[in-house]
C-alpha cells in the first residue's frame, strides 16, 4: 500500500500493484466456496480493505461492486 499508515505493517512494504476486477471477484468466489465446503455461514457482508487502499484502485473496485451486486452474478445487496 502506498498510504504508509503507521499502524499498518503492510504500509511499510510499499505498493507493488493493485488487484484487477477479476482478482477481487476471484477472492469472493473462493471465500464463498470455502464457506460452503466448511459449513460456515454464507457470506453476507463484504469489506474492501487489505494490502492496498481501495481508493487508489477505483476502477477495479467499481467493476467488482457492479458484479457483486448484480442479481444474475453474485447477488449481494448494494446496502447493508
């Protein structure tokens, strides 16, 4: 991440690259599958965070949000 927040260890690593839309969606797909296989509660809330600031990757985040809230694809509610 390029933000360099003092409280965050990943901020000391710097920014290598941002995830593209497909990579974000693949993470959600994998997490959904893991929850099903392990008999965990289904995913209901998503948070964009981690290594890299989502505000630095707006096009990919918007694309992922469009797919995640599309009823024909992931079907998450656009609001919590």
